[in-house]
C-alpha cells in the first residue's frame, strides 16, 4: 500500500508534471512503480537517465534538435526527483546537480537557444537562464520568478509563452530557490533581489532595459508583486496563485510543503518556519503597486487560497486585470490554456514600444 505522500503525488502532481515536460506515460509508470516516498528520488532519477542517455547519444551523433529535446526533458525529471524530497539530502543535491547539468547542456540546442548567466548577489551569484526571441532587436524582457519548490529547470513551457510573443526571458534561482537554496534562505524583501537582478539586466546591450516585466507563480506570486511594489523599473507584473500571507493557511498546507518552507528558510523547526512564513505578507504592500498587474486566482487551490489573489487585485493602486479559474488547481496547471496565452498577450501589450 502506498504511503500518504505517494498517494498525494498520484492525485495532485500529474497536471504540473505533464504541463512542464513529463510525458503522461512516464508519470504513470514512475508513480505507479513505488509505494514509499523514500523511493521517489531514485525512481525519478532512473527515468531521467533514460532521457539523458538519449540526449547524449543524439548529441554525439550530431542530432542537436533531438539532443536539446531529450536533455531538456531529463533536466525536468531530475528536478522533480529532488523538488520536495528531503529524506536524503545527498541524493537531493545529486539530483539537483544533474538537473542543472542537463539543462545547461541542452541550452545551445533549444529553439530559441539559452545562455546560462551568473548575476552578482551578496558577494556570490544567482544562477539564471537568459533566452532571446529570434529576429527581435533589443526586445523587452520578462523576469520569471520561481516559487517554493520549483527552479529554472522546470520553466520551459512558461518561457516559450513569452518568447513566442517577442519577449526575452530571464529565469533565475533567487534566495531559497534552486541553486541558491543552499547559500541563501528565502528573502521576504524580494525587491532587494529584484533590484540587483535589474541592475544586471541594464548591463546587457541586447535587451531593452526600459521595458521589464515580471511573472511569478505560487510563492513567486508573492515575490513578483512584492518586487513591483518597490522596484519601479518594473513596468508590468503577473501574479499567479500566490499567497497574501504565507503563514495564514499553515495548518492547511501539505506536510511536504511545510517541510520545504522549513528547509528553504533555513529554519530549525516547523514553528520557526511558520514565523518566517509570516514575514512573506502583502499587508501594507499591495497598495504600493502602481504598475499594471495581471492576477490569476484558481478556485480549487488549497495551497494559496483564491481569495488571497482576489484581495491583491482589490488593493493595488494601478490598473488591474483579474482572471478567476473556477475549476483551476494551484497555478492553474490543469487549465494553463485558459490563462497563460492571455497573460503573455497582456504582457506583450504592456511592454510594447
């Protein structure tokens, strides 16, 4: 009999996984092959290696399109192997390193290609991926924000929504996220992170730094509006399924989500993590948002409640568009076609010359 975490994964992860590059067959095979969460990381790493091997074989044979596809998928699988897995941190980190390695290897062979970049931050660096739309001179750019349990190895489908509409994208691992999660805990004052990222964007001559938007989903749906409230170089913001106060639904959060918050705030206990989560609040912040904002609320969201996004839409000071997906799960993974094209079209309009 499967444990509670495997049962939860089977019931709730399929929309997110398949929407971000996992094949339905692989999802069913891997989740159906294990009964204990302790086997999760190994199982996904095993299936990731199948795709990695295909990618490396294609690369060695000069089939670069296939190589990019296989390696990009492998990176996503390795990411999902570690994203909420904390039982063996050595395995967690090893899977993460493979995810980074595979996506970095894939980047030159994607369409459009990507560039791994390092952004100076607090004496170290934040790792990111920059992709430019083809045949667009000095395009506007969208900063894509990670949430609590995703990283830049999971975002290809979101990146493409903006790239296809002539916008560059910069997806980066901020404090508490991806490659930065080991050095930097989650940062509630995310405008401080955004400032340094935008400073870096302004050094690029191939980007129009006067036209910068930001997109965030899940906990990124807090980071993005928080940044927009204080960093006025941001011209537009999309907030999808974020919390108003990350601690307000603490008891209702899944155990793995609470544990992820504990790990990524560098807290020593669940209680300390809850206190740190309470620092991630839009109270007294939302009204400072004056740039146009596009807000997505999902009616079946049990992580970040839809009323949180409705409140954000009501309290901002600038122009706002609210999309409410009545039957959408968290981030609208099951109804991406209902919001993502519309959100990307909206962003393209906001950042037009």
